[in-house]
C-alpha cells in the first residue's frame, strides 16, 4: 500500500513539474476558459489613462495629446479591449500587439498583410 501511494505521489509530482515547465508551449493552445482571464477591467477613458494602461510607445506617442489638453475620450474602446487581450495573452509589447490586431482586422476584411486587397479581380493603376 505504501509503495502504491508513494509511486502515485511521485508520478503526479513529475507530471506536474513537466507541465509547469512546458506551460509556454501548450497554454496558448487551450481555449479561453471561464476564470482564466480577468473578470472585469475598466478601460481608461482618456489619453492619460491610455498611457497608464500601456497603450502608448515611442512610435505611437499619446503624450502630445495629453500635453495639449485634448479632451477626447482616448482611443477606441473595442480596439483597446482587443489590444489589451493580445498583450496579456501573447505577452507582447504595445507596438507588436497593435500590429497583430491590425493584421487580424486586415485579414477579416479581405486585405493582405502588405495592405493590398486579396480580391483577384482588383486592378491598380500606379
């Protein structure tokens, strides 16, 4: 009985350790399960809030908007939500998450990564 219990405990510990050490490779493959992401997070409603949430970089600088006293509500709420999800899920910085978001939007609207339409009948004069 003792050998069975100790063998089972050792097996569970080894299996759990292997799963923990390889979690970066198999965790993104799991679907979004309830409770795996944050339940509620209030989106920032100003450019200053967007900067604090990490939605700014040297190539996408919102500091000029804050310095000029811009009273608009900040960035688009839908885009903010999606970009924050990408940043959290894939552990990317803002610029990379914004690029991934735009590529997803392009793909959904029939536009290639290079910005050209994927329509075979498309004709361009340049």
